[in-house]
C-alpha cells in the first residue's frame, strides 16, 4: 500500500504498483503466448553489461560470451523507464485489518526530489544509518526494540536514484497488533527528536565507522563486486565514484548531517 501511494501512476502504466489482489489476478490471467511474445519482442543482447569477477581469462571469456549472444537481438529497442518524483503526495494514514495474522506491520514512506549525486546525499545516508539502518545501534532500534520492547524488527531505509531526481525514506516495523498505537507514537517521537535536537558527534563517529565497515565487508563478496561494477558501467561510473562518496562521508560533521 505504501508503495502504491508513493507511486500514483494509472493502472495502464508499467510503473503502477498493483494491489495483492490485482497481482494475483494478473498472474492468473497470464498466458503462455504472452510470455513467448514478451521473450521474442523484448529480450536480447543488444544492450547490457557483462561483469565477471574472479580467476578467469578475459580474452577467452569475452570470446565465449560474444559467441553465445551473437545474433540475439530483440525487435523492440532498449529504453530506460524514467521514474521522476510524482507531484506532492499528500500525507495520509491507512489501516488494513488482517485478523488472520498474528503480527502487525507498520510501514511509512516519504519521497524526496534528489539523486545520489546531490550534495546532501552522503549526509542523508548517514542520517538514515543513525535513524534506523544501523540495526540495533540505531535510534529506532534502541527506542522501540531495546527500551520499549515493542518489536524484534524495526528499521529505516533511504535510497536515491542515480538518474532521476527521486529518493525515498521509509520505516518498517513488526509488532503485536495491540502495541501498534504505542509503536507509531514512538516512531513519531524519535523523528521529532532527531529533527529538533540533531545527532551527536559520538553518534556520527560510530555510524560512519559502522557504515564504511559494512561497505568493506560487502566488497569481499564476488557477487556484490560484480553487481557494483555492472551498475557503475551502466551509469558511466567507476569504483572511483564510490571512493569519492566514502571521502565525503568521512568529511561529514554533525552540523552538515543535521542540516540535511
């Protein structure tokens, strides 16, 4: 529901987010001919990135890839689907009753008009890490899980597009249905507190260390490195872009994070 509200596109738009019932109906109505036509018309090797990480022979690997993909061209040319930020989405609160479920889920979201090359992006990445992305050490984790004992799983997320001026901040938590009102109040209080009082130098230092360390750990995975290289190749970037982002994060101060 939150994604539907943050993406207010008409039903015939590919960016429309269907409801669960609509998704089920779409799957049930899909035909084999539709799947074949999609594969024939849209899937091909004319546009894309190939990334190989590990111990391999570049020349031999490239030769095999070219041979395997030769002639695989789709009639429909590749075109990126832009996702610009929609017009201001009015704030709203919705309750979905699920009496057959033992747990309740809290979800909240907000769109922002920015890309990941915006000057405020590094500060908001760390601000989000402090707020709820830093697992148990986050503001939301400490308040809602450790102090209040309301949820085993609470977190926030911040993502920004590399191409469209569109970013999203979201918060999710799972709790006992009878604790939902208290959990919602705690989230609002923590948001108000960080906006009013800001973050501390100690919080920033710990968050910066934790976030940068998590990036190092992720680069120990071949699949993660391959994914980064492919994404940067598509965007016309190199790993130098990531290195520059980490330099900006290292240079953050409590004042710049609070301002963002």
